[in-house]
C-alpha cells in the first residue's frame, strides 16, 4: 500500500463533524502514526477553510485516509481479557459454611466466619472475601461490632418498618408459613443476602467498629448456609 504524505497542519473532515489531525508523514500501513480524534485541536472553522482551498484530489485522498484510519483503529484496539481462576497470581477458593442455629434477631458472626476460613485466608496477600447467604428469610450485613444494643435496636426498627399480620387482617398474600414469613422475605430484600470484605495480609480488612452481622427474621431456629468465595493473590 502506498504511503500518503501530508503537512502536519493538514486536517480532513469525516463523520459529523469529527476532525482527525494527521501528523507529518503518516503511513496507512501504521495506524498508530495517525492521531486519535480526541487529540485534534484545530478548530472546525479553520479545518473547513483548509479543505475549501485544498486540491480536490488531495481532499478526497485525505477523506479516504480517514475512513481507513477508522477501520484500522477499530480492528487493532486491544480486547479486555476475561479474568478466571487460571490467571497467574490470582486464585479462587469457594467453601460452603454452616452457621450455628440463631434465634430471631441480629447477631455478630465475625468469629464464626473467620474460624471456618482461617486456613484459606492466611496465605492471601491481597484479595476479597464474598459471603453469600443461600436463603430468602434472613440477611447479612456489616455494622457495629461493640455495643450489642445496636443489634437490638436494628431488629426492633426492622419490625416497625415491616409489620407482621398477627391479627390475620390479610395484609400479605403469602402467609401460609406464619405471620413472620412474608415480613422475613421483605426484610431480607431490604438488608441483602451478601457482603464483600477486602483481605489484607491474610486478615479481613474490617474497620475498627465493623463486624459481620447475621440477621434471622424467622421465629424458629434454622441452620443457615453461607457460600464463601475467596479471590486474591497469595503470598
């Protein structure tokens, strides 16, 4: 393919009205020698004046060069790689956990989680722990880890926000499993079923007053399952 030589101050116009500024001696065989449109700084009015006084043949050649630049640029842009467990330096570990049977209320479970994950966590230099609760009538959250009154106030507040139909007035359609059933589903959606926590040098990078909460919204005790996924770079 022939090389197209133009002045460094020559511009061409293409596609409504994006201006491409060609550097001195661009090559059609080397798309990188042509400047990206975002780098063009010549005003539109100035470029129109240049095109108006330009030789028609050269003007058409420049338009063709711009079209070719656009095509070559789109074909040579790097593709975003897909991250998976085989990437060098990154490992994934996934473990099913079972929580103790907790009564209805808000509970601090940081130690329950870290005790079950101490071995896979210890070698992670930097990473992320994702905890996914596999149920629809309870929730997980990150919150106060010191004053237990915060957990009591949280449970009381949620009960006021989402009331139970203990009088059987037909507030909810879904009531086959008791008056606490549908409110539990609503609270689960409000709080959420998962949390993500950074890992730094084998430890959870929680804030000073942060802890992992488990919120049980049903009256009866249940054995709840959590799926833990650890992603990170190992030491």
